[in-house]
C-alpha cells in the first residue's frame, strides 16, 4: 500500500477560462480588504515602531 502512496500523481490542470475566473474572484475579495485601509490604532503602532527603529540606527 505504501508504494501506491509514494507514486507521483499527475497534477490537475485548470483551463485558462477557469484560471481567469478564479483570478477575478480573488481580486474582488482582496480589493475590498485592501481598500479598507489600516485602522488608526495600527497606523499609530507602526509610527511608534518606525520612530524606535530610527532612534536605534
């Protein structure tokens, strides 16, 4: 049984049409996330980190 598991299985291939549709869907989902921006609390933390990095250089 182990020999059957060790054998390479051919990878499934997606058509160009399916790949394009997946790409559109992923862009739609992630565009919404990117457009939400960074919450003020995170921006303040990033600013503090940036200042501390400059002070340690």
